[in-house]
C-alpha cells in the first residue's frame, strides 16, 4: 500500500511540474507586438509619395460614403413607394368589386355635362339671391357625386404615377450600383499600390459583396465596407 501511495504522489508532482513548465498561451498573446495600422505605417514611412497616395485613398472613400448615403435614401423612398402601391392596389380592388365600367363612364359623362351647365347658368344669368344659392347647392351636390364616380379613375391614375416613380428609383439605384463598383475597383487598385509601397504582402480583404443594411450607418469602417448590390424586385 505504501508503494502505491508513493507512486501516486510522484505522478501528481510530475503533473504539477509539467503544468508549471508549459507556456501560457494568453501570456504569449500579450507579448506579441500590436499590429500597426496603415495610418501608422504611412506616417512612419516618411515618404511624400506614400502620404499623397493615402490622401487620394481618403478622398475616394469620401466619394464612396456619399454614394452609400444616396443609396440608403433611395432605398427608403423605393420602399415607401412599393408600400404605397400595395395600399392603393388593395383600395382599388375593393372599389372595383361592385363597379360597372360602362355605367360608371356614362355617369361621369352625365355629371360633367350637368356641372358645366349649372356653372354656365350661374355665371351668365341674372337671378335672385335665393336662386343663386340653390344653384350653388346643386353644383356642390353634383361635384360630390362626380368625385365619387371618378374615385376608381383617380386610383388607377395614381397607380400609374407610383409605378413610374418606382421605375425611376430602380434606374437611379442601378446607376449608383455602377458607381459603387467603379469606386471599389479604384480603391482596390490604390490600396494594392499603397501596400506594395509599404511592403505589405496581402491585399484588401473586403472586396466580397454584401447587401447594404437598412438601418443607419454609424461609424463605418471604410476599409472593411463591402460592395453594395441592389436587390432587384421580382
């Protein structure tokens, strides 16, 4: 029994000794020098050519940020118009449920003719105050009926206007997408040249394409931001 206990004690001591001798990964990580940013490397280079190239890159990044802001604003407007189109479409469907296009067209023609006749009469014929008030009342009644009869026509016209706005916004988004692609290509080229001048072997790692998120853009890291691609509506 004593021999077994002695062997256990010796094994325990050996394990504790190995644990103490093993390197601490956390300590090793802290001992590694901090990686310098491009700004630090540019400043330490002392080269005017390098500094000028960095200024060019900063200006291109400002241009890119301005395009991103425009994209965000247009996407917001596009989303609003798409929601408006859905709402108008639902209202139009309700109005059409009991609609007779032929009867409605005739009704609109009759009411327009009647309104014009009453307005002409009140403007050309001399009449008493009571008669004039009666004509004004009739004109208002006809106008209300005409507005009701024209509701579907106006909704249909509104649908076409909104569709036109959506088409224009989508075209503008497409143009901005092209600008983003061109600016990204320019940035890639400039960063490639800058890293070569600074002796950095790797290239930018942010060229993969990602969708732009709808929330606001707080403190964007322009060196890591990705290409924004428009989601084309089906």
